[in-house]
């Protein structure tokens, strides 16, 4: 679903006025999650850019580039977060660490986002140090 003019402004600001978001490329999509808006503080949104439309726009400047705000399903989300990292494995995005809105320092939480079902789940990761 292409974004509306109102959400276009928000998407443009997400990239222009935000810092410390995380992103990943999967297939023909670029995903951007969270970050810290210079005016609003930490953000919890996720956006997807259709890279095929971006490529076509380089050939035809009148071709629309499609940003889409991902609508989460379910009540669980990592919330408003910045300074985090992510990786992708198959259809899952793994989000690690970051600063939650209002927190003074980083967190040790991890989350998994299913790119097919648009649902978050808290991850239970174990850490093992190699000697």
C-alpha cells in the first residue's frame, strides 16, 4: 500500500531528522525500524521501501517510490527504541539491544520480528563466551 501525503512527510522526517535507527535489506525491500527523532525522542515505527520502485524511479523520475509503514499485529512490541542493531535470518528480523524511550542506558532485551506475519515476540537468547 503506497503511503499518503501525510505519512510521506512522516517517512521523509524519519530518515532526514532521525538518528540511531536500524535497517536491513531483505529481497527487494529495505526495512527501517525505530531510531531517535530529533523532535519526538525514540520511535517505534517500522517502514519498508520497495527497492524495485526506487530503481525504476532512477530511470523514470515520474515513477512513484513506495514507502509503507508496517502495521504490527499483536500487542507485544519492543516499543520506542533507538541505538539498536538488527540482523535477518530467513523471514525473521532479530533486534538486539538499544535504548528504550526514557531510559538512561542500553538494554539487554532482544526481539524477533516475523516479516511475513508482522508480529513481534520477545527473544530468549543465551550468550556463551568463547575462550
